[in-house]
């Protein structure tokens, strides 16, 4: 099997959700070259040992392997399990005599050999470039041309132009046979699209959903999975940074001192251990109708990252202010958010009262290890701003971040009063999409280190 086919298989695995690193892919290629591609079961297990990292991934790997090698064996031999390509009309049936040599050579192949020809022709095509379903016909045509079906098309045209009725019958029989081969080629192309096209489609959908405003995210189940996937990806990245930073910086003094025992050779390296702060996070979300969707995703995102974030204490407000931490302790994030919205939603958002109640409830807890995150559009319905309470919170906290789903050009329009609150924030960010949310969470994790 050509190395390209193995590269295509790895791309198909990634499209099926199996995580494969470049190093693992190289190990799989070396193992396949060493062990060989036959028998098929041995080849499959060789790839599985190098590419599958958990039992949870094994079913996806097996399904992808069977689909990818459904039509061809590892060296291009037919191994489809489907009905073979039907035989072309024989000379006795009026289909062999008088054919042009190239067309006759293809049409005279036994069904099993014709399957091999189709598989070998398919191996010459890069199906990973398929991105949309409408490309299937183009790739099927390319596959048939690689087989040499162009000669059969020319022969059908020649027979159609003949004045002899027998040639017309042969043309019709050859056309029927060609149609059956084309269906076989289309079936193979459809399988390849399922493997490769769906990966492009998933990436395109994810890119679109990540950039879309929160209010436009209607595919709820798909978005929930995307939120969890983004959170896991960000958490893994942060864990790698933590592992690298955990040892701290090189302690040159201790290293040089210990090297005196080894004739000034620094055999033992000593590191300055970083003092870990016991960081705390307070999140306050406006869940009124104008920013409800942003609050929903912020809370779900933060609680999907509990492995790397310190304990998060959460509050929500609209018509009333309430702590919602226990909702996330007792229920799944998507369920907890629904319960919160039912409990505190309403009209008449009052930021001044919210800041006053937050200060009263958390005054003894907010200290130099506390990060406060506020999500809202700062539209206060012309009520008292209460910025002195936010100023007191900011003085005692380590940092205050404000996330606003609206564009900055609207932060002080109408009854919005961001200018009254912004001086007390370390940073104010627009947070209108999953991309914005992911970037902010990454920044937050870095600042908490």
C-alpha cells in the first residue's frame, strides 16, 4: 500500500473523532511497513495498537477501518463483501465481437478482475479533497476514466452510429453494463465521502458555529457538544502549560553549589518551585432576555472546565439576584442553566442593586486571590448605577473582568452605562460568540497561573 493511502486513512480517523498525533501516525506507518499488510486482520490490529489510545475509541476505529478498506484490500485487491461488478456482455451475447481493443480489454475482464481494476483506479485519486456532496458525480466520473471507461464510451458512440441493428443491440448491452459499473463506482465514492467529506463538513460547521453570535445558535444539541469539546481542548492545553511551568525556573545558585561535589559539573539541576496561589473565581451573569444566550454558554463553558479552574461561585440576576452555585453542583450544566433562567429571569435589570447584594454576600470572601467575572450589557433601565459597590469589590479583588455581548459602539448607547463601570475593570471584552468565549477563557487561565 502506498504511504498516501495510510495518510488518507489517518485523516479519515481524525474525521471520525479519533485523535491521532503526527508521532502516532509515523509509528503506525513504520509498524505497517514492518509487520506487513496481510493478513487483513493482522494489518488492522497493527494499526489499532499504534493509533487507538482507549477502548472508547476502538469502535470508531473499527468502523472507520472497515469503511475505508471496504472496497479494496491493503494492496489494492478487491475485498468489498458486496456483489462483484457484473460481467460485460459476452461475444455470444453480441457484446464482444467488433469492439475496439481498449474497450474489449476492459469489457472482457472477469468480474473479480474488474473489481481489482476499479480498486487500483481508486487508489490513484485523492478523495480527501472532497468537501461537498455535489462533488460525488465528478469523482465517480474521474474514477471511471482512470479505469479506462473512456474507451467504452467511444465504442458505444461508434456502435450507435452504425447502420447495423446488431451493433445497436451490442451498444445497448454495453451501455447497460457500463451503467452497472458506474453504480459500483458511485457506491465507492459515497463511502469515501462519508469518510473524508464529513470531516470537512464537521470542521466547516464547527467553524461556523464558533463564529456565529450566541443568539443565532439554534442547533442546541450540536452546540452543547461543541462547547464541551472546546472546553476539553482548552483544558488539555492549559494542563500542558501547567506541567511545563510546575518545575519553575532554574535555580542557578543551588545548581552551582551542588556541582562542587562533581568537579563543578552540574549533574543535578535544581529548580525554583513556583508558589501556587489558591485562586477563586466569582461569576455574575445578567440573564435578562438581551444577554441570556451569552450567559448560558459562559456558565456551561466554565463548568465544563472544572478540572483546571478553581472552584467557581456563580450568581445570576435579572429581575432578582441569586446565587446559583448549587444548581451546578446538583445538575448537569445544561439542566442547571434552564433552572436558573426560570428562577431569576424577568424584566427590569438592576445593576446597582446587584452590585450592592454581591458586596454584601461576598465581602468577607473577596480578596487578592479572587477573580470576578461580570457578563452583561450594562443596560440598567435608568436606575442608580451603584458603581461605588463595584469600586469596593475591585479594590479588594485580584482582578475584575467584564464581558459584554454587544459591540463596543453600543456600550454607552440608550440606557447602557459601561463608561460608569469600566474604570473598575482590569479589562472589558466583547463576548458575542464561542470564539470570543474561548479566547477569554484561555486568557483567564493564563492570568490565574
